[in-house]
C-alpha cells in the first residue's frame, strides 16, 4: 500500500536515526521520557531545545522506589513543565513517547495517576502548552538522560546551557520540517 511505501525507507535505514519534528515558530520543544531501574526506582527527564534545535536546558528527577512506567512517564511530563518554568519560556511543545499519557493529559482523564494529570493541567495553564506523542526513535536524548540520571542519585538535577554530556545531547540538532 502507499502508506507502507512511505514508511519503508525510514524503517530500512537503521543507521540513520530519525529526527524530531520542529516545534511551531516561537515555541520550544521539550522531549520527556521515563526510566526505570530495578531496585532503584524511576527517573523522569526532559531536554529542551529552541525552534532552531539549539540546546537550552535539561532536567531529571530521580524518585526512589517508584517503578511504574506509566506513572513515571506522567511525572516526566510534569518535569517538562518544571523545566519550562526554570527556563522562563512560555510557548512549549512537550513530546512524550507514551501515547496513553499524552491522551490522558489532553483529555483530562483521572485514572490511577489522576493527581499527576491534574497537576500537569493546572501548571500548564500558565503556558501556551501543547502535549504530543512522538516515538522513542526521536526521543533518544531524553531517554539517555533518564538512564544517566540514576548515577546522580535521588532528587532533581538541572543543566542550563550545557548538557551533562555533549555526546548524548549535542548542543544543536537538525529538526525534521
């Protein structure tokens, strides 16, 4: 089918990573992700870039004992908003690789992590904030930061202007238009 023909080259080229979509003009984009480490807990991370792909900042929250991936993904979305506050940006796109979490935030669903969704909705009201799903293939930086943050221990960790490791999070990326 025509749809498969469009997707086939992307799937076949495993050596060239997919690029994330650019945010709308005047917006920043924060990719968020969760990490779980057995026996340690969860980590929620976010990486912020401007509309030209320049690194602005990143943050990670390590929580001992919390090992539910969906709940930690929701906390990662909340961490994305906290990072936007820290960077004093107003127009944000938060990209998460959990379709369920993005759906629940956008619809205001109050399931088993309803308190987190309520806090996200409350905090995001101070911004022009768009929550979108983007696959793990374009969310590599936040994924690496979520895993790395376990080495920093429990609590919140923030990097402004310079990432923790430019090999994992370069200062600039080219967005897909």
